[in-house]
């Protein structure tokens, strides 16, 4: 394919390649921000659950209950977007 100049420096193919690379980097940044938000929300939920925990239950029971609350109902786990 013959490369021809396109509005300034570089050819159309180079410009498209640069734009695709730039958008891939943006997409990675957005995903990492989403992961940070998810992790922060999970930490906040875990802290709230810890304050309401039944202190008379064993540590194993407390951790199992917390895990169940953070994971959500079994029926909805498959449809969650963050898993």
C-alpha cells in the first residue's frame, strides 16, 4: 500500500496507529480506576461489616458471614460485572 501524507507529519496509517495506541492506554487507565474504586468500596464495606459483627460468634463464623455478605447472594454472583 502506498503511503501518502496526511495533514501534516506522517501518513494516515501512522496517525491511525498512534490513535489506536492512545485509546488502548486510555482504556487501561479507565479499567485500573475501576479496579481501584471496586477495591476501595470492598474495603469500606468490610470495615462497616466489622463494626456490626456478632462478637459472640467465633472468628471462623464471623469471617464466613463477612465473605457471604461481600460476595452477595448466590443467585446474582454470575451476573455481576465485577467478577
